[in-house]
C-alpha cells in the first residue's frame, strides 16, 4: 500500500484533484463505446493515431492492457459557470492534459514500460500524420480511455472513485497502467 500512497502524493503534486488505485481486472473494453467514437462527434475518428481506428482494434487494445497487473486512475475536476460553459470545460481539459504530462514524466523513471491512457484525443502535434506517415512521437502520444473502448463511469465506480461531482462541475479522467 505504500506505493499507492506515493503514487497518490505524486499525482496530487502534479495537479490532479483525485488519484486512486485501478484494478486492471475491472477494465472492460466495450464495442458500444467504440461505436460512439465511430459517430465522429469529436471530429477525430480516422484522423489521429491515438483515436480509432488508428489506436488499434479492441482486441489489440485488450492485448496491451493485459500486460499490466495494476494502475492508477487520475482526475482533474473543474468548476463551470453553468452547464454550457464551454470555456470552463476547455480550461479544465487543458489543465488535465498538463497534469497528465507532468505525472507521466514523473512516473517514467520508475515505470518505463507503463501504458498511459488519457482523456480526449492526443494533441501532441498540431496536425497528426495519420494515416500517411508513422506517429512522430510514439513514446509520448496517448489514446483516450474511450478510444480503448472503456466506459469511464463504469471504471470509476468499480474502483471506488466518483465521476460526477455535482452541478456545474466537469471531470476528466485518465489512467496509468503500471508493470
């Protein structure tokens, strides 16, 4: 349990609102979630190495996940002026991605083979090379939990972490699978 306390402390120092243990056995990859991606509401389907279909099939994603025995869930929660506060949503998402990068860098020395799975599409490059050329930063890119087919609310619940923090809030969730 000492390592979880250290991971929680490091996650909080990197700016996350919540950090908790992730039982990898609670991860289910659902075709229904992948189908939501294929509707292309975020306009990234088929345009990014870290989004479907570029990130691989559910079977390929599952094969990557099965290499790990444990991990951590991380969240950034932000307040919104109202339910339609797009600016507040984008600010919280940007903060989450910065937190995610900071924690990833902090964990790399101890967990060089970790699998980082974030929130939203990878934004390392202004324009992704998909599908014409290989990813420019394969070691620094990340797919989202949804791209992998994960229902984030289900994983949070299965691991004792809230997902909804009340009206006028938004939460972004990611995870790090550790060897």
